[in-house]
C-alpha cells in the first residue's frame, strides 16, 4: 500500500509538472495526461494491467507497462531533440546577426607587434 | 597608411595585369569577388593563408567560429575582415555567416576557401574565369580531376564513398563531393541556405545545388595535404555523423 501511495504521489507531481509547462502542444499534453492517468489506474488495479496484457498477447502486466514506458520515453526524446534543434537554429541566427553587425577589429594596443615576431610565439 | 590598406591597394592593381596560370582576370571581377574562410583555432596558419588570399583578392572575410587561440587576432592582423561567432557553432554555420556578409557587401562572386592552407589561389582565379566564361551558377573544386599532394589511401576511399552517396542522394554527377573550394555566382549564393551547422554542410550545399537546378561544373584543383591539415581535417568516423545529421534533417522536414 505504501508503494502505491508513493507511486500515486509521483504521478500526481508529473501531472502538475505537465500542467505548468508553457508552450507544450495540446496534443502532447493530452498524451501525457493519458499516460499518467493510465499509470495511476494500473498502480491501484494491477490485475487489470495483466488482464489487458493477456488480451494483447503480452504475458505480464508489468511488461505491458514497461513497453509502453519505452515508447513514451522515445516520444519524449524526439520532442526534446526537435526543441533543441530549433533552439540551436535560433542561436545560430543570433550569433550570425551579432557577427555581421559587429566585425572584429584589433584593439589599439595590440596593433604594434609584427606577425614575424608573434608567429614564433604562436607556434 | 596601415598594412591593411597597402595590401588591399596592391591587390586591387595586381591581378588585372598579371597572368596566373595563363588566366587573366579583370579588375571588376576581382573587386566584386569575396573570399570566405571559416576558421576554428587556426592561429598558427591563418595569417599566412589570409595574406596569400589578400595578395590576389582585396575582399576577404574570415569567420572565426569561437576560436580559443589567437586566430582572431592573426586574421585581423593579416588584413582580413573578421567576423566572430561568440560560440563554436560549426563550419557550416561559419560558412553561411561569411556568405551572408559577402552578399551584403554586394559580392558578385563568392568563393569558399579552407583556412588550413590546402587550397591554391591560382585555382580560384581559374574557377572565376570558368564561372564567368560559361555563365555558370557554381564551380566546384575537384581533387580527383586535379591533383592531391599527400592524401592517404583511407581518405581517398572515404571521399569516393561520399561521391557515391552524393550521386544517390542528389543525382549530381560529381567526382569530388567534399571539396571546400567553391565559387558561387551571386544568384546562386543567394539561394544557398546552410542549416547543417557542422560538417554535413558540404552535402547540404550539393543538395541545394541539385534542388535549385543550378548550373555547375567541376574544376580540377590541387589539394595540398600537410601534417597540419591532416591533423585538423575530418576523421573517418565523422562520415557516420554526417550521414546521421543528413538523415535527421531529412526526417525533420
């Protein structure tokens, strides 16, 4: 019973987390809520998970939950990847804009040394 | 008068009278050409490479991709226009930044050139002449039509595999798919939009050449592999990363 309460608390926390996330599409939110709701249900009625697993050809309820979790995690991973790629694209645009708007120029103090002298240092 | 201005003045007057490998370029073409060099931690070689370019072409933009050595200062000291990415984004990103800048400055031709000293100015001159004479959109360097100095067997094999991959993925009939020396006419450069920040940009450029039905030709250039360029060049394992990058991008479209 203790484990069931703890798992339910964890899933409720996940629900709150999804609820407070801005910019998540309605479809994704719905999918996440469904998974969490299913999680809570199967925590309290594990025999129903086993029944369902048997109906679709998986031996145990635990396996069904495990496989579902893998698929869900993959979805989350792809979503994170897409977000990261979009962020990188924005970051690139920003860096490009900054670079083009402000070309680099040598600070006055650094103009004196001749390359012949500095090249031996650099190498 | 600063060293930069001297060099620019010299180069403006130099090539229209000189013959390089039997090719003569007029002052207008030279003045309207921008050479783009992306670089990352090339402090030990960029000064020499930039001086060599500036001796022939007054318009050189070096894009520093977040170097941690003194490459930025060396490029500026050589007399190039230097743009700086605040963080390291990759060669593809740096190349696009340089192309955008060159176009903004009114470039009629944009040349992409490697920072490690592999490429030769005489090839750029000949490629510019080719793009003008044949009214092409793009001229691509090919080390397999031209020649290579010091290329390993493994690299040759890898590059040949890239040619086959390019043929399958773009339909372009090329002999060298990953040559950093390219000349774009302005109309073509305007259509190039590199999204692959890292090394897959070479394949992406070819995809865009094919997608936009640009007219192109290959030119046999010379690639000089030095110990330095071998050290800085791509590792064979990068080929896998490039293919993954291209596939992920294609899935994301």
